[in-house]
C-alpha cells in the first residue's frame, strides 16, 4: 500500500523512489565552486566525512573534472587524444548524460559498475597507446584536486535526494544533522 502525504489539505501519493542513477546527476557548477561554502575541516575525521559526502553528492562533476585533467595530460599525444575522445563518447552516452539505467540481459547495471568499467577501459586503452606515465600523473593530479576540494567544501548547504527524505533517513556527519529533521518519526 503506498504511503500518503498530506500537504496543505490535499492528499497525494508519495513518489516512487528514484533510481540510483538519478541520485548522481551533475550538480550546478556554481554550487560546486561557491566560495561561501569553503571552510577548514575541524579534524581529520571531519575532512574524511566531508570527502565521503561531497564525492557522493558531486560525483558526476568530479568525473568531468578528472576526465578534463586526464585529457590535458594528453595534449602532446595525438593518437592518445583520439583514443580518449572515443572513450569519452562512451562516457557521454553511458554515464554523464544518461538519464536511464543501463540494462544488460534484462538486469539493471549499477552506476558503480558502469563507472568502474568505463574508468578501467579508459585507463587500459590509454596505457596501450604508450602514455602510461601521463595517465598516472593525470590521475594523481585529479585525485589531489578532487580530494582537496571535497575536504574543504562544507556540507551544510548540500541538497539531498528525495529518496532519503521518503525513507526518513537522517544523514549525519559526526553528531550534527545535515538537514532539518522536523516531520520525521524519531526512534
């Protein structure tokens, strides 16, 4: 039986939970780079929690940043750039701008599997073009840039997917709730 929600005197059915792919959409770039949201983490644990939440929330944005950094390391290798652009077409259609889940043999493929397979294929194909050092340097730079951004970007102003709100889940970093909990049943 579907749950119902009362809103200003009207009764509506709660929407169906969103797919795992819809939770990881590209966020607006100004939200990612909002200077007012940057602050020093209080501790290493706080930085780790920020990284975990920011990587989850800005996942697609961070993938685009990593791919851009990787592309920039290939500027003086035309064959590798062509291979990268071909793999980028697969990134584009299978991950970055695909609103529907990927189905193989009547089974939905999880986004993490798609992300892992595309990452592995991209690195493997680029290494086969003899730019292994460039790929390694590009990936190290991407991890550092994304890690520093994720550690210093505060998580207080992040929006959350509707699925978490429907299930009444409370997202917590440390002991501070990240969003208001009014209207939820507390145990």
